[in-house]
C-alpha cells in the first residue's frame, strides 16, 4: 500500500479499473442468481446507480472547472504575446495541422472498416420502412451562432468550448494591444489561472473514484459478457486508434524532433483517465499540466490545447467514418467508394466543434 500511495494518480486509476471490473462482474453474477425477469432488471439498475453516483460527482466537478480554466489559460497565453501577429501565425499553423490530422483520421477509419468489415459479423435485420429520422437544417448562420457567442456568460455556463475559445483569443489580443493598461487585468487572470490549477489538483485526487464508478456501473448493468458480440468491432477500432497514436503521431513527433516515448510517459495519467471515463474533457486539466512539465511553453499549450478540444478530437473523428460504414455493413447496405468519400469530406467540416464528453 505505501508504494501505491507514492506512485501517483496513474496506478490508483489502474487499480480502480481492475477493482471495478472484478466487483462489477461479481455483483452482476450474484444478482443473476438471486433474481429473474423484471425484478432482475430493476436490481441491475439500482446497483448500477450506486456506482454511477461516484462518476457523476467526478465528471460534474471536472466540467465545473473546464470553462474558467480554458478561459484563463487562453487569455493569459495570448495576452502575454508582445507581437499580436504571432497569434495569427500560430493559429494558421495549428488549424492547418488540425485539418491534416482530421483527414488522416477519417481516411484511417474508412480504410480499417473496409478492410476488416466488422459489420458483416452481425447480420442485423433492416428496420421497418416507416421509421423516420429527424433532420435539422445546417446553415452558415447556425455555424456562426455556435462559434461566436451572443453572451460569454451563457457560453461559460454551458461549457461551450468553441465560443469560449473565440472570446478568450479576442480578449487576449485586446489585452496585448493595450500594453500597460491591460497589465492589471492580465495579472488578475494569471491569478485566476493559478487558482484554477490548484483547484484542479484537489479534484484530480478523486479521479480513481470517478473511474471506479464509471466502469463499475457499466459492468454491473451489462456484465463483461456484453463485449462478446462486439469483440471484433472493438479490436478493429482500437487497433486503428493504436495505429494512429503510435504510428501516425509517432511519425509527427519524429518529423518535429520530439521525444515520443518521453511524451507518452508524461501524459500517461490523462490518457488513462480519458479512456476509463470515456471523456476527454475529464483529462484536459491534467493534460495541460503534463504538457507544460514536458517542456512545451505555456503560450503554445494554452492556445493549441483548448482549440484542439473543439477542432481536433481525432479518435472521435475516426470513429465517425468507422461507425457509419460499420452500421451499413451490419444491415447489408452497400456504400460505394464515391459515397464514402463524399461522407468523409462532409465530416471534415461537421466534425469540428464536436463535444469531448461521454
């Protein structure tokens, strides 16, 4: 136990995952022996809710600090720039990389699902022909409404990351352009940033409990057996994620002369946290801290990372093409390559701004 206490959050989270899987399956099996029918379903839900309370508390605490944290570090990073045009240069480079990474992720998802065809394993019957799908009109006006906030306070209250990013960048640029007059405000925001990181440290101590609750709830409700029908699907997609993480990103790091293995070691805690809670937002505060400890400047981290949470969720983006073709395969619907490429190009735009939440 003392060695575990000294090992940091990473091993605590790993231990919480293992314990949740074991205890969740044990409870699931015992309930199946003691109850049956509708009473069994009721008991599954009751015990699952006991576990999910822990994950709900943790995720709500994380979401509570996301908006002020993103706001403070982004305003601070941009506001400290003496050359206002460097924001534009950094922004262009960042968005160019995001678009290229998105294209690679979408193409990788299409390639894997077409080569391994995981949907062909299921052979699902088509739904009735009168099933309707609700549609929503997307337009440039709706896009602008989403990106540019009418009220920053409303964006902060709803954790709308992209509008917060836009406002924070503009405010930071205004502070930088104000020279001496903007320094008192920048100093206050710097204090807010430091306080938010301190609050983050307090909340992250509860991460193992959040992980335990999230995984335990699912296993109690469904049991480990729920994976049996989807093992091939999971193997295909996770294989794609590992290829993207270790090969694609590894090549990117090699190109820019970044020590890839050292980077992985430094971000292992937020990676495990994001995986176990199914939420990239839960890992964001820890990721910021880990990247700065790795040696990346606060200016770059505070600008690029919040923007990436709105524009560059590569794993989720890859899943969009993967899952769409997987569903078509499961129902025996043929999608031609022309249809898939058109879908991929549409997703390059519509994937931007997707939420990093479960």
